C-alpha cells in the first residue's frame, strides 16, 4: 500500500387580484417543492415545533434574544440539548469555549434562529394574503419594524436579498391599493430561501459535537510518528514510515488520509492512495505517545502497526 517513506505532511406578478392569488399559490408550491428536494430526508417538522414559540420568534430584536430562545426552548424541542446547554452556560473559560467551538456554534445558532424568524415572517404574510386578511398583514408588518431591523443586519444570510425585496414591496402603497401580487411573490421567495437556510444551519448545529470530536482527534494525532508496519501477506515484511500529521487548519492535510475518527483512545484511519484503500484500527497508549493496532487493505494485506511519536505538534 505505502511502499516508501513519506513525510506526510419571476418576474413580479402584476395581474388582477383574483388571478394573482391563484398564480402565486402555484408559484409558492413550486418553490417549496424545489426547496424540499435539497433537504435531508430525516428532518424535524419545524412549523409544529416553533408554533408554540411563534410570538417570541416574531419579536426577536437581538442576537442575545435569539440565543436565549434557542437555549431555553427551541434547542431542547429539536433534541439539541447539548448545544442548548453549552450556549446557556455562564462564562465558560476561554480555552474550554475554544475547544468546544463555542464561537462557531454561537454564529450557527444566530443564523439558525434568524432563518426561522425570516421563515415565520414570510409564512405569516403569505398566509394572511392568501386568506385576504389584509388588516392582519398590515398589523404584522407594523409590529415587525424592530425584528426586521435585526434580520436586515444579517447581510450574509442567503435569504437577505429576498428579505430586502419583501421589505420594499411592503413599503410600497401598491399592495394596499389592490396590487397584492408582488408582495405575495416576495413573501413566497423569502419563505423558500429561509426554509433552506434553516435546514442547513440545523444540520450544522446537529453535527457540532462530531466536529468537536474530529478536531480533538486531529489535535491528539498532530506530530511526527515513526511507524512500523508488519504485513503478513508479503512474507511478514516490515516497513518503517515517518508520518507527519499536521495541526488543525493546516493548508496541506496528510497525503492519502481521507477519514480520521478518534473516540477516546480508539483511532480509525482510512487511506486512499492510487486507487487502493487501507484501514487502520489503533489505540493510544503511553499517555498518547504510542499507537498500536492492525490494518487491512484492498490488496488483501493485513497485519500490525506500531507507532511511536518522535516529535510533538508544530503549528
């Protein structure tokens, strides 16, 4: 497998009101179908989960309020209790917060709750227009001034442009004078964009612990190792390799290493080189200074691996 020593370093709808509702209904259904096509299969029913907290969601005015809502209600309701507890903890030490990727988790949660709020706003407006409850739509828009300011600050959100277009349509006197088509269209577009962003950020938060474990494992492996591979297939031949595992965030990963899983002292490595595959199952010992285990590869080779750390991690 490894034969030599490698230093592993729509256009706006402007038609009569009666036709506008029919056209936008079809348009909205198409957008929703397109959105759901790109979503994971096993996902929460967000509308039913957020409905009990709709009032708080509609009144959010700051990142702090968004984190509080997630930590106290929406996070646990989505079975994201570990993330919720971490964000709800008071004054974590800087080192611990960094190791737990708290800044990344916090940013993802801001985006997640912001996407939920944008989705809820658009859904409420579109449904109100569909039901011809124009007074309730006007009231909803008037109450959304401060929440809209907070949402508008999220200028990197994928739905930000749709939010701007909806705000412009809502500020126009046209919709109040009988031309509701554009407002409904903009709400449908925002609803779809926010829906996709909601699922993407939920998936990121859901996999947060895996990223923490992955970084911890990469940090523990980081350094230079001298490995001895004993291959039973090749007449018990032994190879000596010098492997360099780079630190987290290194521009050049270890050549050929495509997967690393570290759970406690157990280490799994998967290598893919020149169309061949090798899997290593190892364990740390001697306070992390040695790795012992076995390997198998796609050529039928199998045997043992003994690794000894020869240099510590170099940033």
